[in-house]
C-alpha cells in the first residue's frame, strides 16, 4: 500500500470474522487525520477503488474546538446506513466518556 503508514485489525462482529485494513494518507498534528480502509465485511473486492476515504479534522470556532468527519466512496445505500449507525455508536460512547465524572 502506498501512503504514510498502513494498518490492519481483525476481530468478530455479529458472529462473523472480519478484517479491516487501510492506509493513513495524511496526518497533521492536532488538525487532520486522513485515511482509507477496506473491510471484508463490505462484501466487495479488495482493490483501491473500493477503499472508503475518511477525513477527521479539528478547527477552532468562537473559542471552541470543532470536530468534523467526512467519508466518501461508500458503494451502496446499505454501506452508507451501516456507516452512519457505526459512527453514531462511536460518537455516543465518546460523549458518554466525556460526561463521566
């Protein structure tokens, strides 16, 4: 894989083994993380055109830190809906952790 650094992880989700892999494409300390990934859970071929791109960025607005996330190259509505569900769970958990005493 081309890019700054590749990554890989695997596990079991909903009783089905999975593997995710991708490349960190850009990393700007305290500003931007851009990466791509492919998962066998997607049931699409492991080739560069099928990798999903994600950009996480931090910025300052009115004295507050704003987090933005963009994602593209999802091939189906089902993939989009699943991604939205997954990010929703992640952000809910982050919110809970931040609000814990």
